[in-house]
C-alpha cells in the first residue's frame, strides 16, 4: 500500500526582511482612498492566505474587492453531516455543483467577517468579457481538482472537467480578470506566486491569469467589457455598463509561498487583523478546522498548520517607490501659526460675545443657548485648526485666544457687560461657566487631535 505523502504547505510570516515594506499601497496613497483587488482560486483561499491583510485594509477604510475564479466544487468536505456534498462520494448526487453553491454561502459569510462588501466570481459582472466567453460552454469556471505528488506538493487531478479553470487558455481567463480590473481600477492587485503557493493547479493558473489580466487591462484600445456589478468604482468608466478605459495597476503583489532569503524581489509584510482572519476562516466550515486556542488550523487532510496574522508578499509588477498620490505634508510652523491665530481670533471673539445669550420661556424657565453655541463653535474651530495643520499644539491656540479675549472683556475695562464674573448674578454664572468651558474645549481639542494624528500614522504604517 502506497503511503500518502505529507503535504508541504508554505508557512506564513517565517521570513521578514529588514527592508520589507510595511504595506501594499503605493507611497502617499491613503488607505481610505485605496482600492485593492484580491484574485483567488477558490472560496477559503482569501481567508487562509490573505484574510489578515484584507481585514486590516477594510478596517482602515480601503475598498477591498475579491474576485474568486471558481466555486471550489472539488473540495473535500470535513463535517460528516455534509459528506453528501463532496463529489466522488457514493452518496453525492452530482459533480460537486451543490457543494459549490454551499461554498458560495460560506464565502459570503467570510467576506462579511473580513469587512469585504464587494466580491464576485469569474463570469459574474464585472469579471466578464462578453467578447471572449467561456470555452467550456458555461458562464463560469469550475474547480480543477488536484492530487498529491510524491514530493508532498499538489499536482493536477486525473479527471479535470473541460469546464474547469485549468482547461481554459490563459488569455481567455485573463480577459475576464482584465474586465474586472478595468471596472474596479485597483491601486493594488494581489494573487499567488507562479507556483501557486503549494502547487495547486488552480492556484498556479490563477496567478498566471491575474498577471496576464493586469497586462491586458493596461492595453489601450482593447475591447474589454465591464458590465455593472459589485466592486465597480463609482467614478470608473464602465460603471454604467459601457466599456471601461484601460487601467494600469500600479502594484501587483504575490502571496509569498516558500520563503527564500535569496529572492531578489521586494517584500511587503502586513501585520493584519487576527480576529477578522480567524472569523473568516471559521466561516469556511466545510474546508477548515480551527484549534480551540486559535493558534493552528487544519484542512480536510488533518495536517495542522500554524495560524499567522503576519502575511508576506513579493512584488510581481510595478514600482513601490513611485508615488501614487502626493504625500500629505504638515503645514509649516509659520503658516500654522497664522492659520491658528486668525481662525482662533475670529472663533473666540464671536463665541465670547455670544456666550451670555439666554432664551426665556413664557413658563418661566430659560435656556443658555449662547453658552452652548459658543462652546460648540470654539470646539469646531479648534479641531479644524488641529486637523487642517496636523499639529497638536495648533488645536490649543483658539482656546488660549479665547481665554485672552474673555479676560480682556471681563477685566480689561470698567463696567464690561460682555463677560461678567459676579457669581451672584445669572450673567456672572454664565461668564464663570464660559471660562471653565474654554479650558475644557482646549483640553478636548488637543486630545482629539493627538488621537486623530496617531490613527493616521498607524494607517500610513499599514499602507
């Protein structure tokens, strides 16, 4: 009896070079302005190979889009109660079609857990080029299946369908990927390396068609359809169903398979979202089992693999040093000072003059609307100054000016009626309250601005 070879799966995050980039985006491109297109072979690949990265960029506000080439009809089913879905079993009534449909539901759940709202299969708009079609006679590709070679790496199956992904030519499948690229207009495209990670035929073919699709999408004059569908950029040509203009993807990254120190290509390392990745992997219950502590996972063969939220990539195309957008630069100190003083003076003066306004009702109660308005106005001006100039100290300037103006109104001359400080009168109570609120506004503005700037720096580091 021939012994089944132990599968050789690549382990994520085992090699991170000192010069590795800390994200996948072109420099200067903010995550919230970015579009990333992940091209995978089957449902579950997106979660296992890139789930932490997808979840992280979704958290940062990027548009994360997923294109899946097949529905995974040939996958082996883990839960015993669902074995009837697995193609090749005596109890299975079809060729895996029912399993593919079941896995679509798992993929929907996983995508939601990753925060990915835009996803589609090859053959679904916008990943469909009507001028090319599908040679297998259907409107989509099916799972090609696989076997295990004697070296422990995946190898082609002996009974692949003529409708499978590997039965199609590279250019045919790439045309559908190109249609998606032209519609989505991603700044980053992510797929597998040319070995597919561990040799799965669909992974190898997906890598080839994704790279070729990026080349086709950049061609001018090519007739690539981009019908309406999920993931189309709102401002993209083709979003209304017309042909899209060419799009040259700035950066194309491959999920790093075997980590090779001698690999000369640029590396990127993303410390992603472990929580979202685990949740997404758990959604693929037919394919993945997670250990109770979340530190390991296994596929249907029962071979345990370490879980990692650190995912590394190698550059396939593009220049990661070429800016995608002009970097966001802080204002200079002189311009910051002018901006903060000018805005602070206007805001503080208006707020101080209006702080004592009161509305009296016929029923005898009163509302200090001026104090509320003045506080909101000074807070808005302070936060705007801090975030616009990207300097924490600038957020404190309007408050400091507010103190100075209030003090001048209250004590700068005899008989001031704008800022009263006698606690025995209602106007005096409002005046003293205003002094206290100016202090509170100043502190809150500094803290909020500092937190906002830290969040932006973390986002830039992940990008």
